C-alpha cells in the first residue's frame, strides 16, 4: 500500500454549533484545499444563523494542552487563529506558539460584530495587540476591526490602504484590510513589511466584484483559513490571498441558502 503525507493546518478558534463559522468552517475550508485539519477549541457556542445564544469558554490550561498535543505529533505547516475573547487564553496561545516556533500564523482579529457590537473587552484587546498580533505572518481585520486597531477612521479606499500600512508599522506583520462595509466592492488591500528596515510597506490590492447574497455567515473564518492553507502549501503571501479570495467568491456565488438568518457559504462548492 502506498503512503503519503500532506501539510496540516491548525485552527485555534471557537466552535459554531450551526456549522457555518469558527472551527467548523475552518475544517471544511482546510479539507476543501486537500489539507489535513487540526483544531484547538477555545470556546463552545450555542448558535445558529440568527445569532449566538450561549458561550462556554475553555480554560487556558486546556487550550495549551490541545496546542501541545497537536505540535508534538503532527506539527502544522500553518496556524489560523479566530475569535478569542479572553486575555488569559490569548496569552496562553501566544506563549505556546512562541514555544513551538509556529510558522505561517494567520490571525483573524475578531473584535467587532457585523452589527457594530464589540465582542472583546479592553484586557483582551491589550493581550491581542501586545502578545498575539506581533507573532502573526498576516492579520485579516475587516474595516471596523482595522479602525479599532489603528484608531483611524476609514471612509475611502485611500484610507483603507493607509490603515493597512499603519498596522504593519504597529505590529511588524503583514495586514490585509478587508473591504466591504460601504467602502468598496469586496476589494481588499494588503500591506507587507518593506524589504529593508526603513522601507515603506508594500501595497497590493485584490479586486473582486461583490457577490449579491445575504448568506455570509463565516466568511471571515473561511477567508483566513484559506489563506493559511495557501501558506501551508508554500505559496507567497499575496498568491495565497488571491487564491483564498477566489475560493471564497466561489463559495458565496454557489448560492447556498440555509437557515432563517445569515446563512453559511458552500465550502465544498468545487465538488
């Protein structure tokens, strides 16, 4: 019997009982890219397409044990981190990633709900910005999250690029500021650290038409996981993002319509 190996991707995130976002979306995305999905669950949620009913956080030591178990046996080629609302869990994740010298770390800094409601408290924000984001290869904030991280308002495409540059300077990692929210049609902008210490960040735009659908539950999780998959495969960052955007556009355009609220995308649209 022939044997084979494939790259593994670790998702550190919360569980979504409705299956459209969080750990479940990440597993589906990673599997759709023919890679091996691993998980460290930070919280259980009771939710569906209409909203979140309850959240039960994991303890920091248990999160650490999950991360250690993964790295000890099947080390991931990339790590995606989703919503983590506790400062203690954020600090634990950062400490274990440093311990294991994790590579290709994609952080989706979930701070603000689509409604505009803030999802994490000041202590968690400080831990996120001082402990976790500096470890990232790339962060993927939406407009509201980018505004919260940078302290700068975004009204036009030029603002979007300027904030992406500011985030690179703040955290030393690449920053993909996602479009939407009335700024442009689903156009994202990537700022990467310059080639030398004092060089300006490199700017790349990813321009895609907006898909006309209200079923967008889990799109941020899906995009960040798809980027991690590209990095795990050895793609350069901009190439990984472009492929991830194409994958997400296809998942949205497939027209899946489930649930009574904002439904999930079709992660397996290619099959």
